[in-house]
């Protein structure tokens, strides 16, 4: 495995045209590859507007997916690993919010279906219920890659610290979160949540948002981030389309855990988190 690798997050504008969205993702991946990037991350619902009315219309079966075939092809051509944000996935009449992960040969090495559906109601601010359309997944996702073990979760999943702690206990060094926080929750919660999860687990955190589109029915916050295990922000986007980069130095994890041994100091005689 490599101790160091270069990571890019593509904060792309998502519009009401699947083909245009796919083309945008491909062009941003190509641009990232020209900077000798090893791993590229796309945002949540990168081929589809974040809108309950669109999820079924834009959904694709993973075994016959135009979007995934194109992402696989560009991964192989560029010899680049890709966490393909998420897309609406259809299976047995159910729709999932699913992230697909490809290696540098274009092979699909794993997927993650969003576990926690975003059902919220903030009076006079925002009301959104993913459960009206989507079905939750039921698997925690930690994948072996050529760089390290990578945990993948999606947006609202990040708000549940038990999930990310389980990923860490399963030896994830990097946790990737394609996410689309909105203009109510984003300004207050986005950065502090991403940094807190990095600090609590002493892992690298990557949070990939779409760019802000004021014409969308759901306006996202943006501000994609890459954070190190000390909680330091290595790179952060604004609200517009952008590609942010960071050098991931895995030895930093061991260094920080030796200095501040949080995982060793847990009182597992008093409390424990475990997967069934």
C-alpha cells in the first residue's frame, strides 16, 4: 500500500439533465487526473437533482447503468480510483441512494447504500423526507484499496457518530462522505461535523458536496472539505464549481494516535460499540 497519495474532490454543479451531469463529472475527473491525482471523489446525487420528484425518474439498475459504465470507463482510461458520489439506484422497485467505488482498472470494488434517510422538518426553514421515495441500506461499508481501508457513508449518515466509530474500529483510515447539506443546516453544522468526526476517530475525512445552484428546488451549502486526523482543514471549496486537492499522508494517523491515544483510552469495560 502507498503511504502517501493525492486526493481530489470535484464540487460540481448538478442540473436537470442527466447527460450534462455525467459529462461534467467526466470532465472534472479528467482535469483531476492531469494533476496526478490517485483518488477522485464526486458529490452526492451527482447525476440527479436532489429532489424526491426526480429520484425515480433518474434511477438506474447497477447492472445496466449508463452512469456507472461511463465512470468505470474513465477510471480505467485515467488509471484513477473513483468514489462516484451517489446516484439513485433502482432494484426490485425500490430506490436507494447509493455510492459506487471503482479502482484504477475501472472495476467496481464496492458500494454503499445510504443507511439513514434524511427526514427532517425545521419549521419555516426546510421540510424534506427521503423516505417518501428512498429505501435505506443495511450494510456498513469499509473497503480495502491500494492506498488504505476506506469507509464510505452518505450525507445524513455522518450525523451518527456510532457509524463512523465502527468504520474506524474496522480499520478505515479515510472516511468519504458524499453529502448535500442545505442552507439551513450547512452554515452551522457542516464544517463542525466533518472536523469533529475526523478528531473523534483520528482519521482523514472527505466531504464532497455539489456546487450551490440557486435555481434548484433544494439549495446545497457547498464547501466540500478534506480534513486530517488532527481536525486541520487541508482544503475547502467555496460555493461554486471547484476541484480541491490534498496530499494524504497516512503516517499522520499513527503519529496523532501515539500523541493522543483516544482509541486505546476508551473504557470498553464500561461501554462498547459493536456490529451485530
